[in-house]
C-alpha cells in the first residue's frame, strides 16, 4: 500500500494540536500510532480518542516526520511495515536526542517468541501489544504512559515555575542589593564631594537667634576652625568675628531676611586661626506641612580663592594697561631723544664750537642721556626692553652684586646671603637681574634708616598645573627674595607698589620706577614678582624666574665665550634709510653721511620699495624703523628680501617688542655713532657669512 494513497490528515484526531511551547496544562497529550494498515490506524484512533490526541502515521518515514513536529507521550509502532520496518524506526528514534526517551510499544501479530521479543526490547521497546489488539489492554497501557507523561510535564512545569520564582527572587534581591550599594556609594560620593568643596550646608530655625544653626555639614570645622557646639554655646560668636567693615551691612541684611524669599550676601569672617575668609551666604525659607515658614536652609560658600583671583586679575589688567600706555609713551619719547642726541652729534661734528658751547652741548647731552635711562626703566616695566637671556649660576650673583653695592649700603646695613647648595640655574638677562637685585637691596636699605639686616635668599620652587596662574605658569622656578627689617608697607597701598611712579618715599627721594622696573623685567623673563609686608616688621620682595629648559641649557654649555663682534671700522655702504618720523630720519641720515655712507631716504615702506626696485643691487643695507603706519619695518624687510634674498637689514626701534622677527638685527633708540657703526658692520658681516658656499659634507 502506498503512503500517498492514504489520507493521514483526516484520520487524525479531530482535536487541534496545541501551540508548541504552551504550558502542558493547556494541551492534550499526544499518542503516535504507526501502522501500514489503514484499518488498524482507524481502530486505534477510535479506541484512544478519549485518552489522548491521536496522531496517525502509515510508515516509518511518516512517523519520523511527525516526531520532528511535536512531542508524544508514547509511540505504538507496528513491527513489520514496507520500507523502514518497526525495528529500524525504533533505532532511529532512540538515536535522536529529542526523542530517545519517548516510550515505544511494539504492535505485532507474529514472532511472539523470546528471540524477537528480546530484539524489540534491544531496539528500545518498553512493551509489546499483540494483534489482534484488545481495546481494554491497549487503553490501559496507553493511559499509564499518558498519565506518566502528564505528571512529568506537570513536574517540569512546576520546576520551571519554581526556578522562575527563584530567579525572580534572586534578581529582586540582587537588584535590591545593587540599589542599596548604589545608594551607599551615592551617599559616600555626596559626602566626599561636599567635604571636598569649599561649601557648608546649614539649617537654622526661624525662631532661633540669628546665626545659631541647628545643623551644619561635616566640613564646617575644616573651613572655619570651629565646632558647631562652640557656635551654639556662644550665640554672639558669629557676629563678633565678622570683619568690622562688613558687620553693620550683614547684620542689617540678616534683620531683613524674613521679608525676602531668598537671602544672599557676601562678607569676610575671621576663622579660628585668625585669618579672614570670604563667604557667600545664601538661604531660602522652608515651610512646614501647613505652609508656615519654620526654618532656613542655606549654604556658606568659601569664595576666598575666587576673590583673590579676581583681585589678581584686576591687578594684572591694570598693570597691562599701564604697561601698554607706558610703552607707547616710551616709544615716542625715544624718537624725540634720538632726534635730540642726533642733532647734538651733528652740532659737535659740523660746527666750530667754543669751550662754552661745548659745555652747553655736553650738559644737554647729559640730560638727554638721563632721559634715555628713564625710558629704559619705563620699557622695563612695560616688558619691552631688549633682553639677552642666558643660563646664570645663581650662586655667583652674590659676589658680583656685593661688589657693585660695596660703597652704597653704608655701615649700618648688613648684607646676608642665604643661597642653598642645591640651588638650580636661572634663565634671564644677567645684567638686568643684577640691576633688579641692586634695586631691591637699595630699597631695603632705604626702609631701614636706623640700620638692620638685608637678607637675600634663593630657593628652588615648582608650580604645578593646579596652582598655576596667569603670571606664573606651571614649571620649575628659582625664587630670589630680598627681605628687610624696615618700616613695612600698609595693606591699603600694598597692591600699588608695583605701579610706575608710585613710591612710599618722601618727595624727591625716589622716582617710583624701581619696583615697576623689577616687575617688568621678571614678567618679560617669564616670571613674576610677589611682595609681602607687615608694618613695623619689614618687607619681603620675591622675584620668580624660570629655570632653563634642556634646550637653553645645552645652548649655554655649547656657547663660545670668546665669540664677540670683531667688525672692521671704516666700511662705506649705500644705505636705504626708512623712518616715518621726519626729525629722526633727518638726524640719522646726517649721522650716516658724517660716517661716510651714502643715504637714500624714504618716509614709509611703500616709498622704500619704490626706491629699492629701481636698482636692488645698488643698496648695501636697509635701515628701517620698526613701528610705521600700514607696514612695519619687519614686513618691509620681508618684501625687500623677496625682491633680493639675503639683503642686509637693520631694524631701529624705540623698544624691542616680542613681535619683532628674529630674522633681523635690532638696534634700540636712542643710539650713538659707534653703536650704529657696530651694528651696520655686524649685519654686513652676517650677510657675507650667509653667502659663503657650503663645504663638502661627506
């Protein structure tokens, strides 16, 4: 009989198959009946229809396909069938993981002897039913397996539910533990953050005496030096420690506090160590459940550091503004002095002068040179003087400065040096550093009219990123401190001592440029100045200067100390002179001509380029002012060198700004004839060195 001739579907139980994966309690157990005889299939379906859902298969192949689709409580399997017989079908069923535990009951009408029975059991059968089938027998056997299947499924279902409940309980416990841990960590983090911040949390009853809180956060003692119990035991303590200048204003604000929804004020408060700290006090009024205000919840924010930074920023901006103004004035004044000194030189060289005339010219020259020295001090403050930094051995400063001051200190002042043996080196202009120290020492001497000890100390210092500021970046420094035992400086004017023309000395006793010059030198050298003073105790001025980098130190060690200018004199050049100041240009041109040079004059960069383009090879050296309208001197040199590479050039300026290119040589105004000759020879020699062919490098 062919399987295709059988209508297996209609022969199945009319009950629909339960959806796979649903709970066993919602579906009927299935029994698979396998027989090649359709009559047997129909009979079995009728006998078992109320016991289980019967699925029919008319061959071993069809049985295996059905086993792939569903799960069965028991299989009733005919032994002899066309194709795959019952034994082979049982073997395949037992070889599959998902079906190897399904009970198999063989159906057979022959071969009832022990040999065949044993073979069936060996193939995985759990029982035999002999044909013709007795309905009661087969129903009983199948009912046992179906009940066993249902009980197994129920046990599995309960086990799954229990496991699910256990897993859910474990997850819930784990989640609860995680939440508790997160809460503890959050509380710890919050406490750590609050403790690390410069802020105090407080609660204060509305009815309580002002400034007697009932709760403060743990960092109250760390910030103020007092315990809460001390504040509660002494209600007047808080107001007593207010700064006198703030007390009336703050107490008035507190009295008005109930009328405002948000309270906010700033004040200075003296801590247990005697220091004043700035606090920003803010609070809100909290109501009780009935809506009646009962207490203040507030914060005390320590803003001392912010106030100090604001003060430093304000001071830095003021000093920068004064520096820019001073530098501009100094630049213009230098132009005037250059014209004056140049004109005096012309008078001396070109006019026959009597002894009286020469005396007048000399007096005038001396006054102009004093003016030039004053301009240098202004430029030092404005950080626009020309510095020639090098690596300096700090220990060697003691001898050189002491020699310079040998006859200046007087017998009442003792100079004491305190330089550590491990002191590092400093990178600065040695001449300017000596002048700065001398200036501070002279100031210290003047602050001690009855004598005393001036101590000069040097120490290594380091500033990290956390403590860096606008004027002192992170890095290694040498701190040179000059300390006196003088009258001291009052706090009201301490912030002004670095400003130019400010002096604490009597009228006619000082210019007010000493400390400002030191400050400008330190800032231009990459450092700064710190001043500390106490009236009646003395003053300490510290110069912070950077230690040399590895590169600058290497250059210092490789420098040839014997190298210097060996320029010949008497050379004659064709010079293109460029300056927008008519007086300076005229006197400089006359000076150059007196020195034997040929001069072409231009009032600005555009005119200079026009003259240069006529015959670039006819110009030996370009001498140009730096600060000119529209085009600066350095830009002019770049344009000229684009027309003729390597053209010698000298920039003349009233100050050496950082913006001036290192590609050009700089001569500072005002200057004398010998300086001008020296620099002209230098730029000429440098150009000849650049033009020499390079030797074989192999």
